[in-house]
C-alpha cells in the first residue's frame, strides 16, 4: 500500500459463523493482537452478533461492520435490515455486493448501487466487493468485468462519497477456495480498479480510495500481498475466524 496516501484496512468477514458467546470470545482474543495495529481493524459479523460486538469493542481500536443492508429505509421487506437500523446499534462498516450474495441471493450491480447509496446516506462506511469469475479471467475479460462493476456499483456518487467507500477486489475463484491470486495479479487488478475510479471521478479520488484484496488471504501470504503499492489491506473470510491468524495479517499490514 502507499502509506503516504492511504491507511490499510484489515476487515474480517465472519460470514454465517459464531454464536454470541463465541463472537465475544473471538473479539476478546483479537483485542491484544489489534492493540498496536498500524492499520484499521474491522470485524464484519452476522446480524445477531452486532450488539455483542459493538459492546465488546468499546474502548478499543476495533470497528464493527455488518455484511449487508437493504436500500429502503423501512417497509415490507421480510428478512432485511436497513442501513439506519445498523447505524442505530453502533455499526460503522457494511459489506456490500459480496460474491456470495451475488451468487446465492440474486444481488446485482443495480441493487449493490442502491444499497451503497442507502449506506452512505446513513453514514456507514461501505466495503463494496467486486471481482471476476474464473472463466471470465480465463477468457481475458478481467478488466472489462472490473470496469463494468465499478461503473455500475459506483454510479451516481459524488467524488466525496466515492472517497468514503472501500473497494474489496475479490476474484471469485479465490474466495474460500484456498487459491490466492498472486501478489502481482492482485496488484494489477487493484491498480486497474484505481485507474477506473480516476476516469470516473478524478485522480485525487482514486488516490484516496482504499482498495483491498480478498480471497484466501492468510497469515502466510498476507505480507507479500500487502507489500504491493495498490493493495490497501484485505477482506478476510476463513482466516479472520482464528485470532492468531487474523493477528498475523494485522501485523503484516502494520509494517
Ligand atoms: C471473503 O469472504 O470475503 C473472503 C475473502 O473469504 P476467504 O478469505 O475465506 O477466501
């Protein structure tokens, strides 16, 4: 990452894991590992753990995120949670457009864009996930896919709003598979995403926006991935559920 321009963000995506007592236990274990972090540390927990997590991180440098929010303020949307509801319980971040939401729950770039605008209106910090499928990479259209997702997901934002967004570059083929993009592949994609943001907005916005890498990042490969100038941290699934591993990734982002 370029530390002169940006601060790394290490965010754990717990997905559908951990009961409330387990969530408290994991946060207690992360606390000492994050205490001297030179990066922002976020835990994105299931909805049922949000209050527990907000309470547990009080007085620490750990921030709490949710994993989705709806785009309407309220109404007949059974099973959904609004951005204002998240804000009310003290949540700061929200993951949007994760590939698992796109794959299993019909999330589209259009709904990601709507959710993003709702999150910004509620003053949440969005972590917007984009990334290509394996066959899209094999067909040589990674840049087209990333460009299209940026243009659609960030459509209609002001430069100031864009600066408040975190982009997580998550090649879908690397999520939960144990297959990590090489550091060079991650750098190339993150740099390309930044170039698209520069064209859509301006170079100051592109320099300011955080672009994380996500996809089987772990205690062993984090340092190399994070050494790349355009990789500003990570969105971490599996390895964020083990405090020692998450701690090693925080350490790698803090040097
Ligand atoms: C994720 O859930 O965003 C993710 C990157 O998962 P994993 O680290 O397990 O690949």
